[in-house]
C-alpha cells in the first residue's frame, strides 16, 4: 500500500512540474521580477495553484532558481533556501539543458526534522525564456517528513481495520531507507531506525518482493518488513516496523 502511494506521489511531480514550469515563463521573461522576492513568491504560488498535480503533490518545498542554480525563492515560511545553490546539494544541473531530472541529496535548510540528519528527494525542470532555458523550477520532500506522511496513512488504515475486526491496534512505524540510512518521522525512535539499518533487509530485497524479519528492540518483539521503491531512486525502500500491543 505504501509503495503504491509513493509511486503515485512521484507520478504527480513528474506530470505536474513541467506543466507548472509553463506558468512561470512570464516570470523569467521579466529580468526585474527575478530580483523581487515578493514577485517570485507570487509566481511560485500561482504555478502550483493552477496545476492539479502540484496542488495535491506531497512536496515539502517548491523553489525557483536561475540557470546557475542560485535559488531565488522558495515557498518555505522562513526561506532559508534563498541565495543557496541548488546544484551544490543535488545533481539537477541537467535541467539547464532542457531536461526534467530527479536527484537526492541533502540541504539542511530543507530538512524536516531537527537534531538529526535528514536528506531530500528532489525534481527539477527547465523554465523556458523564448528558445533558451531561463531558469529552473524544482520541488521535493525531506525523507523524514515523507516518512511521517506515510506513517500517518498507515496508522489510519490499521486503526480502521482493527476497529472493524474488533482487534487491538498494533504499534507501527514507517521508515524510508536510502542506501545505508533510515529516515523516520520527527518523533520516531532512533533505536527503531538503527534496527531497520542493521536488519540487512535492503540487501535481501529485489524487484517487487517484500522481505521481512523478526527482531527484538529494547526487550520488545517487532516485525520489520521492507520493499524497494525504484520510483524514489536506486537503493530506496520503505520499511514498516510493527509490534502487537
């Protein structure tokens, strides 16, 4: 269920971002507007508001950057991304050659959690200025914030199913596994993340298979299940940690 949701979330961005870029051509056609933070924010809001896939996208940030990767403005309330270089954190420079591109990396200002490391999945597409690329339109989500979204979705489903069956609701956590890291919701136990990383399940998973293992965590029995999600990138998977209550 969660892997299917992730595939749909990525599809929204892939379909919507190039359409949203069309809405931004007028902004990049006006050289003065690019130095106006208010105009950039308005352009960002309008572009997302006019495209259904972007309105429902699970992104935690949208941003505009110039051809050199300098971020002009993001839609974050406290815009710590402005004036940072997008290409320094993510391999998205191909967008300046006219291509839609996805990448993952880490920019602290886009983190969804404090006090521990986080990373982001990103996508970028060119915004044309006549026959040339005028700038870049990008979006993405932090892994921790995305794990939180999936965890809420899973808990809602589990709660409904347990209620309908008259059974006790299990304890569940969701982690996004990226290479050797496991990112959980902001308040999820780090000991669970370590258990997911140490389980070796990512190495066992291939194709559409779901792999699992029983593991004791701080004296309590848990089950861990994991499935790769290629849409999010190579060696990216979703893991569920579950214990009966």
